[in-house]
């Protein structure tokens, strides 16, 4: 991530990070992006079994979500 000393450092760093994120999305297969998005939305939980075929995630079997009280 680049930083700028011209007073716009945060704005420029955010733009560079955005470009890097877009580049990662362009390189990652949609199946990996879907798994990453699912994990992000799950926040807490477990994937007990993940099936991968030809280097790509194809199925998450038995996914449980933990709920803590207190």
C-alpha cells in the first residue's frame, strides 16, 4: 500500500488498496470469492468439511453457527 506525504495520504492509500482489492477479485476464481464472502458473513462458526475439486471449493458440508450468551 502506498502512502503519500502531500496531505492526501489516507485518500491515496485507500485508492491504492481499492485497486489492489479489484486486482485480487480479478485473479480469484468466483468459487473462492463466494467462499470468502460466506466466511465473512458467517463471522463466527465452523465449516466441518470443505470439498475441493480441481483446486476450487465446491461444497461446504455441515456448517454450524455458534451463539454465545453472556
